């Protein structure tokens, strides 16, 4: 038997649901890339990215995924042989470091855990010990979608400044921008990057980078620069230089519409929506965990992200539960990856998502736990609705 007919729910941690308005925005002819409305779209997107990143620095748009944003951040500011410090907390934190190593940087990993956020004191101690200032950049993710960890970027920035260390501070906000607060300038972040396909509600294919004055100064002496990623070239007078070639026109139409929707809702309102939906999801998982078949991957509630919840499933084969949700209910949830691959589920709740979608996804999971005979705490969906009811009644 299947109950999957009807509107399918995509509840993975990216790519996320693309709003109908954003899809419709792409349904138009190509236009001139040297003159006309596309120039205005580029200018408005670059300006509005500053509002989303909360920076007065320069912004750049790349036809790439988030990994391209990683490479742009590194190659524009660093030189071959420079040492970078990677703050470990999951698969994507490490992967950015692996990219740095591939392009000729010396990589040091600050030991961490997939089950907890980076310790600002550990970062401060390591930088204080680097009296020769060999470390040229500190690299972190605000949210690691593999582990579900949310790092306190503000506290990490404070730790760097407390030592007086001159290292650049780089932050990946791919799974957090638009979903939770990020204050690039106020938190002392020198380079920030994100992708279009998560909280920014746009199809995959665009990466965005923001750079402050310190990063732009480092750019002048960096020797890893290549033409495609080069900030200097992209600040040239010709419009095509903003993209190092033909602009990704239709993705830009989509992104412009997504930005309009985000600003219409309001950044603070979007952050609150994500916080409430994440809280509801965690309330359900906490209830299910009472039966022993599930447990949170991230141990402390305050270190769990508001964009994805990662639950380990020692009491069941996670692939079986995932398959039930998709084939029987039409709800697609994520599986765990990396060192916890195959041992749990990832529930995405970011971007274009609302309470009925989250409650529906939680209902499919709870039904699956029951149908599959998994011992779990009953009433997870009720706990989620109770959480939202209490939040909305204040």
C-alpha cells in the first residue's frame, strides 16, 4: 500500500524546496548580457547580498555550487604554502580543509567532534600559542549539515580578536544564511560564503562570497589567484567580468525573486520561523528518543542547528525508515553521511518550509517507526505541535 500520491515533501538538508514564484521567474527568454535589465539585476543582487551577509564589504557571484565558494575564498586571499587552521565539527568543515590542501596550502585541523560545536577557548589557546603568526586563516562552518552542529561564530570571532592574531577569519554559511542570524562585520568575519540552494531558496548553481577590507588587502599579495575566481577581474568595468564570462541569466532571475521573498518576510522573521520549526522537530525527536531507538547526534540543544536535525537510529536500519517515508508517504528525508553514514537520518527544515510541511514530515517518520515495530516514545508529533502552540501563545 502507498499513501505517496499527492504533493511530495522534500525534507533534506539541501537542495531545498524551490518556491513556485522562483521557478516562474526563470521562465523567460534570454536577454543581452552587455546592456539592459540584466545589469540592474546584477547590481541589485550584489547590493542585497551585503544586507543578507550584514556587511559593508564587497560581494561576488559565481556560477558554481558552494564548493566553488570555498575555492574562491581561499585562492583570492592566500598564497601557496600558507598555513590554515580548520575548525573540525563535521564532514564539510573537514572537506573545506581538504580542498585547501589540494590547492597547495598547509592544513592544520583543530581537533573537534561531530557531536559538539567548536570550543572558542580551544581556538583562542591555539592562536595564542602561534606567536610567529604562521596561521594565515581560520576556517569554520556556521552549520555542518552532516553532523547538524551549529557553531557560535560570534564567540569564535571574539576568541580570535582576544589573541590579537592577524589570521583571516573565514565562515561558510551555506546551510545557515537566511535561516539563522549571521553578522559578518559585527562578528569579525573577513570572508563569508554561501550557496543558493538552501536557505536562499534558489536552484543549485550559484555561490556567493563577501569580503571585507582585510580580505581585499590580503588579495593584493595572494598568489593562488586564477582568472575565474579572481576578485580583481570580477570588479572590472564590463558586466561580463562580474561572472568571468556569460552570466547565469536564469539563475539570476530566480535569485532576484528569492531575495525579494526573503526581504518581504523579513530576515528576523525568517530566522524566527526557522527557530520555531527546528524547535518543533527537536521536540518530536526528543519524545521518540525516550524509547531508546533514536538519539540526537549533537549532544547539547544549544549547539543543534536550526536548519537540519540529525538523529542517530541505533534501534533500526535508518535506510529502512527513510525508504518507508519516501515510498509509502511521499516524504523524502536525508540519510547520514561521512563518519556517521548509514547510522541515522537528517531532517531538513530550511528555506521555503512551513509548519504543515514539518508536521507532515514528522508524522511520516512517526508512522514509520510504528509500522516498522521500532521501540520509541509515543507522541512525537503531538510534542511538536505542543511546542509550536506554546511558542505562538506567548
